C-alpha cells in the first residue's frame, strides 16, 4: 500500500499545483476585466460628451450654417460701407445747400 499512497500524494500535489496556477490565472483575468471595465466607463463618458457636442452643433446649425453666417457678415460690411457713403453724401449736399442759401442771402 505504500506505493499507491506515494502515487496519491504525488497526484494530489500536482492537482494542488494546477489549482493554484488556475487560481493565479483567474485572479489575473479578474484584474484585466476590472481594467477593461474602467476603460469602458471612460469611453462611455467620452461618448456622452461627443453626443452632447453633436446635439449642440445640430442646434447651432438650425440657427445658421457657417456659410450663412459668412454671407450675413459680408452683407453687414456692405451695409456699413453704404451707410458711411450715404452720410458723407448727405453731409456734402447739406453743406452745398447751406452755402447756396448763404450766397443767395448775400446778393
């Protein structure tokens, strides 16, 4: 019976080593799974921020597109130039009218 007991002891030692090895592997997998869960949480947070930016952009595009904004700015510049010219011409005409009135009263 001694040889069979030695075989059982050796077999049980091998089984225990394998179980310990599997336990270490499972612990390693748990750590990796925890890291993956943390990364997924970060990615979900980033995805939420991207979604918020998309929503903001869609709302902004409803108001005016970039090309519409550029066209509006160009029109505003044209109107400012027109206003400056109109005021200048009006002031010139007023000066001429005042000069003509003064000339007509002198003579």
